[in-house]
C-alpha cells in the first residue's frame, strides 16, 4: 500500500456551530479519519428542557438525503419524518386542489439534529463541546477564543476552521474585514409566525402527506405535518400587516377574510392566543464570496448562504455543501489550500443560484400559485416532461429531486422557457367519454392521447 502523502497527515478540524449543517459536517470529517471538534454556543440540546429555535419542521429532499446517505443517516432521519407527495392548495372558498410533486419528506429539526449529533459521537475521532461561543478568531494562526456561560475562556488551535454558525455567523465577521470579500444581505419585508393546528379526535386535522398552501397574494400560509399529528402552520406576511393586528378579535377577523377554512381546524380560542405568543420573525438572504480564507477557514450552510425559505432548500443546500466539500477533499487529496479554493470556485455559483431562486419563489408562491397562467404553465411543463423526460425537466424537479447543480438548473430552465413558450401547442378535444389531447410543435403532432386529462396531469 502506498504511504499517505503529507496532505493525508491527520489534521485537526474545528467545526464552529453544531446545528444541522455543523452536526452533519462533523460526521463527514470524522468519517474521513480527521480529528474533528464541534464548538456549539448552546447547551447540549439533547439534555435541554426548553430549546429555543426556528421552524421545527423542514422539507428534506434529494440533495439533503444524498448527503445523509453518505454518512449512513438517510433512513434513520427519513423514518422519523412524514412523506409528502404533493402541495394542497386551499382556495378562499375552502376548495382544496392537489398539485403533485415527487419524493420529499418532512423532517423535524430537533430530532434530526439530535440524531446527527449522536451519530457524530460514535466516531472516536470526534469531540463535541457545548456551551462554547466563538468570540474571536485569527485566520493567520487558526486560533479561536471561545467563551462559556460562566465567563471562562478557552483558546483552541486548528488546522481547518469550518464556519457552520448560521446566518449571523461570527466566523464570517472576520471575512468582512478582509479585502476582496463580497457580501450582501437583504431582509425581505415579510416576517413569519408559527401556529399549531392540533389533531382532531387523535387524527390529523387535514390530509397529512401534503404541503398545505393558502396563497393569498401578499400573504401566504403553509402547513406541514408533524409526527404527533399536529400541523405547524407558518403564516408569512409583511411586518406592517402583522403589526396592524393588535387584538384577538382582529386576528379572527383577518383569518375569516383570508384563511376561513383554517379557523375551525386551529381553533378560534387558540388562534387568539397563539398569534400573540411570539413576535413575527425576520427572514434574511445572505450572499457572499469567496467562502474561504487561504487554507485555514471555510464557510458552509447558512453562514455562507442564508436563503429565504420559499424553495425549502436552505438545509438541503447546506447538507449538499458537506457532500461537495467531501468530494473535493477526495479529488485534491486533502490538500487544504487547493481544496478550499476549489470549493469556493465550485460552490459559490450554485449557492448564489439557490438564493436567487428562493427569492424568485417568494414572489411566485404568493402571487402565481393562484393564477391560471401559472397553473397552466406548470401543467405544460409536467406534460412535456412526461413526453420528453430527458429534454424538458421542470425547474422544481431539477432543484428538489436531482443533484443537478443549482446554477445549471437555472440555465436549463431559462433555455427550456425559451424553447417551450413559442413552439409547443396543446389541443384538447372532448367527446362524451374521452378527451383527446394533441401535443404539437409548430404544425407537427408530437404525441396524442385518448384518456381523461386528469390521469395525465
Ligand atoms: P443553523 O441551523 O442556524 O445552526 C447554526 C448553529 O451555530 C446553531 O446551533 C447556533 O447555536 C450555533 N452558533 C451560532 N453562533 C455561534 C457562535 N458564535 N459560536 C458557536 N456556535 C454558534 N430549509 C430546508 O431545506 N427546508 C425547509 O423546509 C426549510 N424551511 C425553513 C422555514 C423557515 C421558517 C426558516 C427560517 C428556514 C427554513 N429552512 C429550510 C432553512 C434551514 O432552517 C436552514 O438553512 C438550516 O437550519 C441551516 O443550518 P445551519 O446549520 O447552517 O445553521
């Protein structure tokens, strides 16, 4: 066997932030045989009585699953989630219309982080340090200062520092002081608030295997199922609209106007109280580049690219960061200077593309899910995908159900949009019992069916 080269000498990796991406990253580094230590500012969530945090349930799709699979955690996490096969659109009059998509699961933030944290601990070369808040660090020396809740400080040196400390990253602050670092952040005018829909007679109050959406132009509510048969409803609305509602009666009046079918399901009394439990939370989109400093530090997950949550890709993109980094480590024989530069080169365009797409979906989900043209275009894309699965792939499918690089998916989508719009026509003839559908490209018939339309779309 060949002796490992110098690059393969055991390196010490410090992962700052033990959230979803930090915990998964620890597994990746430990699996490679590197000495890895995780430093998390909070106490160990596995022992905490009360855990404060953001949205508890998240949509896990292909990219995230692939990364979990790599460290043997896919089934363990997915089995604790709920499969979701479609969106369910709730109209104002209470009508519900499903729009199918592919394989996607709801996962719970806390159990997923627990499981990844537990898994990282099974590696003898991984160590977890809770109650360690990064206060300062030096890129030149790889030296970090952590402060604990009792005020004591600890200084730690590492070969590689991996910043997984979320959207308001303390690691990233050092990047901002350096020349040629690009950075932008945008707060959207909307905030979000979470409300709980309890079970009815021990069962889910709505069909569970759906992402329920109430699109109302400038407002939107979504609901995701939880294992305890509740739904977490997330209301997205401009901050100034949240602030206009100041009494319980106004809450009911607003829901009566916008989401009437949800009132009996959430419960009028619970709604009056829940609405005022916590203030609406802000949402920020962060883009930066490069993601690394020399051979010393790299940013991943929300620390590198916080995205607005309207494509359900924030965690998935963060998980994919781990797998991409691991692939590049393999490719460059763990030569950190080369790996970090290549990682920025490869990953920045993709993470920027998903940040843009999430922002685009922010507009699309609020306004267009209601529009006939939007629904028609979705059906056109789905039918074309059915006829020519290799040529026409809906954007949502590429983003959610494949590992097509995000920026390539955008390029392909733009190309498809150009070729589809003017050239493909659908003709539908209805007889008493059957529907005949013709797909034509200019004057050429590409395909015909005799069946009920609903069987195909
Ligand atoms: P975080 O989860 O923020 O973890 C960062 C960790 O770093 C935390 O544990 C924190 O305590 C620690 N930390 C912070 N500062 C320090 C410090 N100074 N020292 C040490 N530790 C520190 N994504 C999806 O893929 N699907 C979804 O359906 C989805 N829905 C969402 C819904 C909402 C409403 C929101 C807001 C986000 C949603 N996301 C979704 C995005 C997803 O939550 C994030 O992308 C994901 O949590 C990012 O993980 P992370 O580990 O990078 O950051």
